[in-house]
């Protein structure tokens, strides 16, 4: 009953692990086939050793061997030695193929699943991305795929061990082997042979660790900048970066897994080789000693090697099973929340219209209620309101990060939802309050995964009044920014965010608190940029600072998800209680 339960769990776990590799059936069959070949080959070699030992002990000048695919009659000990050597080389070749196929299966599947996780996340809606969070994505792409790698290795190891054990059991029934004490022969000599292999494993492991850290950093950046990635329309570029790093990691992991799997089989084959050499030089030994040597080798290989591997693999699969379940569910969930892409071109008009838009998060209360507003081409519209009034949600709807529960968003009279995502993000740009840096140069941070030229980057920096600050950096536009490198001040980050938005020459720019927490000089530079853009680019500004709103042609006041007031700043100061209070506080130096 217990054995049946163990077999059932092994079958479930291995099937779940292999479900992430739908094209791996041929490789699995090849692993099984090479295991059968090595099983019969090793069993035959072991029998050849024991038979030679018994013949030597009996004083027989010639030896006859009949087992598996070997059929040798009346040969000398030297001929048996040559035959055993050829068989040993063949076994090493087949075990090398087995190790390579198993390592490639694990490495390629891990790479494919990592890329699949990144792709599923980037293609999912912003609403779903926001629910996942950066730590969850990192778990799925790193820890969970790491468990998948371990499970696949355990599956191929268990398969090889089980097949070999079955072959040895069948051979044992034919040969009726004699149990004897265990003995480890030639360990020191074998360790000398294995030292280069162990050194290679350590070097590869260190390199793999560095690539894994880089991949984890890129995954975290992807999660933290998911809003900007979608707003700038660069999911494909980010996915390509992740795929490149995952491919580099797959190469190192393939080598590491290959060496790790090769080490025990080389150890075993070298041990058998030492036994063959020992038998050839055992002419003066007593018959009992030679017979014991063959029996000990047979017992070691049969009883310990593969049963230990099988038990260890079963334990590994059991530990990985919950992770694989969770990974499969998470992938299916992300893939079921893909964002609608749209297929229409942009209309000629650029008037942005929000018509009767309401929005709720899940089954919660309405955050926006029947919001209707228009931003004409070249107009500057401000949005103000208390915290929780719905400003951030309205911004996300304007950027097409969220789809209204009811109502429509349109540009030039065309529904925004039906316009191609890439065209929309080229037309509508975003400057968030918290402009995050990626690990890269200043130019790469401004470009933000988009294909561009150095001239265009410099022009965008000049328009954002950031060029002089960049020129003062040690390496100018080639200065490396991000985690572990140089950082920028809050004002410089904000202007870098403006440069990002301006790089694509958008028709509409949505700014969320563009001057929040900036010093006077930085605020002045941002204000100058906005003044220069006014009239040529549609500006939609969400801000608390009244000084930022001075540029606006019109201001919309949100209260509890509804438009409470709308008009020119001077008129609102007289008609809107909230705006009048904000102006009063600003004059007192509070806002």
C-alpha cells in the first residue's frame, strides 16, 4: 500500500513537472532509452568482472561469458580486458548522452517558463499587474521556476535510477548474486581524476549565481516599472531583455546541470575501470580475494547507487509539488487577464473626451461616478481634489491602464479601447510622481526600452531642461544610473520623467503631481517646460500645488468620485469652496 502510494505521488509530481515542457516527450524517451542501455551494459560489465574473478579463482585459463548482449566463449583474460574496456567506453558515452539530454531538458524548460511568466505578466492588464505586485512576480520567475528546475532534474534522475534498478533486479534474478560486505576501492585516486570536474562545477555555479541575480533585478524592475512600461508601450522590448538574460542563464544552467549529473556517473565508471585494471593485475592473488572483489562491486552498484538516487529524487519531487501547483495556477490566471489591444488607427482629431465614466475596483464601491470632461487639443486641464476623490483612478483610465466600468474614453471621436495600444502610447505620454530609474545609462533611462537616436534623447533632455545637469555628470549621457550606481536628485528624476515623455513627441501628456516635493529651482524648470509645451501639446495635470495649476486653461474639481466644479482658475477661486480654500492655503505657504 505504501509502495503504491509512493508510486502514485511520484507519477503525479513528475507529470506536473513535465506539463511545463509539452515538447519534452522525445527527450524523456531518450533518457529512458539511454538508461536501459546503461543498465544492461553495466550489468553485463559487472557480470563480466565477477565471471573473470571466479574463473581466475578456479584457475581456468580461458573464460566463457553469456549474458545480455555479450556472448564470449573460450577467450583469454587479456581479451576479456579489452572487451571490458570497450564496453566501459561505450557506457561512458551513453551516460554522457543521458546527462546532456537531462540537463538540456531542465535548462530549456526553465528558460521557457521564465520567459512565459514574464510575457504573461507584461501582457496582463494593469489591474491584474497591480494585484500581483513585484514580490509575487519575482517569486514566480525565480524561486518557483527554480523549484521547477529541481523537480525536472529529480524526474529525470528518478527515471534513470528506476530503469537501472529494474534492469539490475532482472539481471540479479538470472545471476543469483551473493551478498557481501561493502568496500570502497580507489577513492583517493578517483578524487584526483574528479578534481577538474569539481572545479568546473564551482566556476559555473558562481557565474550562474551572478546571472540569476541580474535576472532577479530585471524582474523586480519590470514589476516596479510596470505602469511606465505599459504607458510608454514597451512590453516587447522589456520581454526581449528578459528573454536574453534567461537565455544566458539557460546556457550556464545547462552546463552546471550537465556537470553535476556527469560527476556521479564518471565516478562510478572510473571505479569500474579501476576494478578491471585490478583484475588484470590480480594474477598472483588468491581466488577468494578476486571473487570478493567482483561481489563487492556488484553489491555496491546494485544496492546503493540507484536506490539512493531514487529515494532522493522522490523526496525532491514531493517538496517541489506545491510550488509547481501554484506556478501553474498563477500562469493560467495571468494568461486569462490579457489586455485588449485594439486594432484601429488613430483618428486625425486629438480632443480627449471622458464621457459618463464610472469605475469600481472589483466588487467594491464606485470610485468614479458619471465623470464627463473634455481636453481639447493644445489645452491645459488641471484636476484637483482631496485624497481619495478618484484622481489617480481617472489618470489610469486616461492612460488606458484601466477600462471604465461604464462610460467611454475617446480621442478624436474614436473609442480609445479600439485604438491599437502601441499607437495610443505613442500619442498619450505619462509623467508619474515617482519616476523610477532602471539599471542603465542616462540615455537608456530616457529612452526607456524604445528604439531611438542619441540626437532625439538630447533633444528631449533639452526640452525638459535637464541637458545641463546631464552634461555635468562624469560620463554625461553615458553615466550609469540605477541600483548600486549613481542616483539623481528628486528634481532631476522628475525632469528625466518629462524627457521620457517628450522623447516620443506625444500629442497628450498626463502629469501626476509633477512638482510635488521639488525644490524651488526644480519646480521653476518644470514650470518652464510646461509653459513651452502649452498650446502645442494637450496637458492634463493632477496636482495639489496651486502654483502648478497657474498654467491651466481650465480646472476640474473632483469630490467623492464626481466632478464638483469646473472652470478657469480665477472663476473657480470664487465659485468652488474647495479650490478657494486651496488658494488661501497656498498664499499662506501651506500648499
